[in-house]
C-alpha cells in the first residue's frame, strides 16, 4: 500500500530523483568538520519551529510583551522548554555557523567556483546576527531594553549618517513601542524570509558544485 | 574500509539508516510531544472563581420588583487582566426566601432586562420572555433563568459565584 502510494507520487513528482540529487550525492572523503553546515541548518529549522510556537503566546507591545513571556515561562506547560530551546538555540546556531565558516576558510573551500556560496554564507551569518539582535529586544525586560539602547546607539556613531540610522532602527529618537513592533516584524517576517531564500540558494550551490576535497600538500 | 571491520549482521548503510531514524524520532518526540501540551494547556487552566459576593444589605432591596445589581470582577487570562461585569436580579417577596437570578439568558447568553410593563425579563437577542420567577413564557430558551445559591450574614446578602 505505502509502496503503491509512493510510486504513484514518485511517478508524478520525481521524488526518487530529488532524493538522489539531494542526499545520494557523491562526496569526497571528509571529516567531522564537514557536518557543521548541516548542524546549522538543523538549528535554523529548530529556531523556526520554536519561534512559530512562541508566537502563539507572545505579544509585541510594551504593555504585554513582558507579561506574555512570563506567562510562557510559568503559565503554559512546557513553555520553558520551547523558550529555552529558542533562547539557547540562537547562540548555538551562531556558534555552529561561525565554526562552519572557519572550516571553509581554512580548507580554502571558498575558492573558484565556490565564491558565491561563500557570499551567501556571509549573508546567512549576518542574518543570524540580525535575528539575535532583533530577538533580544522582544522580552522587553531591563536587559533587552538597555542592550537595544546600546546597540542602536553604537549604530548611531557611524560618521555622517549615524543619526539617520539610529532613528530608522528605533522608529524615532527614543526606544519605544514603535521600536518593539518593527523589531518584531524584522524578527519574524523580514529577516526569516530573506534568510530562507538565502539558505535555499546556499544549498543549491552546495548540491550543484559538490563538496570540495580536503586540500592535500600539493594544493 | 578493511575487511576485518565488516559486521556479519548488517552493512554500514543500514546501520546509518537505523541510527539516523532512531535519533531523528527521538528528537522529534522530545519536541513534538510537549508541543501538544504547550498548545492545549491554557484551555484547561485553573478552576476559576469560587467566591461569595456581597450584594449589600438585604433591607435595601424593595419587595416584589426584581432589582438589578451590577458588579465587576477582575480576571486574569494568560497575560491579561480584564474586568468582567456581572448583573444579577434580586427578587424579594413577602414571606418567601430571597431569590437571585443571573441576567444571562439561558438561550445563547445575551443579557436579559427587567421589563415592568410586561412584568417579565425580556431578552433582546431572540425576543425571549421570562416571568418574574424566571420561568420561560415565550421564545427559544430551553430552561428557566439560572439562580444563585444565597446566604445572609449580618443582614448582608451574599451569592455564591462559581465558574470554571
Ligand atoms: C536564525 C534564527 C533565529 C535566531 C538566531 C533567533 C534569536 C532569538 C533571540 C536571541 C531571542 C531572544 C530570546 C530571549 O532572550 O529569551 C528570540 C526571541 C523570539 N523569537 Fe527568535 N530567533 C530566530 C528565529 C525566529 C523565528 C523564525 C521566529 C518566528 C517565526 C522567531 C520568533 C521569536 C519570538 C516570538 C521571540 C520572543 C520570545 C522570547 O524572547 O523568548 N524567532 N529569538
Ligand atoms: S440569547 Fe436570549 S433569546 Fe436567544
């Protein structure tokens, strides 16, 4: 039965072909450092899932943000687990992505024809940092508030256009309800959508070009 | 891989497949099962309110005319405090025990009003009429108006408010 359903779908969708290209690729002999990209992908997916779950209860307004997080932690069963995964996952993701980048760098895997893969990777790391920066404000506690005050103030020190950047980030001169709302929008829609498109491009490049060898003495 | 590492039981491919699906299922379960609780737990929160509410001095209520008493209670739903308003009709009659009715229509929960001309409680939503003692005279409600348990304490009238 399952076999029949599968072959019916496969005949129309070409599932086997997708499986073969995506998972049954030829890869050179590699080591554990080569697993970090997949680890980052897994953590990114986990952030997406736990983030969507947090949005079931979280409310991005100054009067309710903090209380809604408290409710997640104390009022909802397993709220601590979902928030905990999202909280620790964000740091771990940046760690895995960063070490993944170091591996690519030290193995020279960024060279022709993989320069564009590297560029999309840099965009992904910046997106992850952007997610961390915008997400940090959302609990709207003292730490969030002052961290974002400092973070936006730093952006404001850029010569010439600093004040402009600061105002655009905050949605005005002060850190306010407007700031919280736009950080929320960036955090759950704008950056994730951009990051998803970039992840798909990154993976497409990896599949299309194959993984590079570990360089030997001659190279 | 050299020959001496070959397992007689299974090849490397099936081993990796089994380990991957086992670990994958484990991780999916660790997140997936709590998620069900995470979603449904607010639906079965604490059994709310069980309180005796004072309606003031019994002597202040007139005889034979149902009199509306309004009060509000603060409720906490998740992260929000909101006040909910209640209305009850107090009916005092000579030689009878005082009766307190809820103003919530037993049809679909609109609020009924006392209508002196019709000598009854009228529900504007689907034109139901209850008599002074809460019995259905006309309209769709399936049962008479709900009554609260009452008690008197030092001349004060109390009703027992139970919800949840
Ligand atoms: C690269 C992926 C992501 C990273 C690095 C990230 C990072 C963060 C960080 C650092 C926080 C603050 C958590 C805390 O201090 O407790 C946070 C909160 C939050 N995130 Fe994300 N996040 C990611 C993806 C997402 C996605 C895709 C969504 C929703 C679609 C989401 C929804 C939320 C919500 C609702 C909060 C507020 C709850 C809280 O602060 O605990 N996140 N995120
Ligand atoms: S709700 Fe009162 S008549 Fe329908």
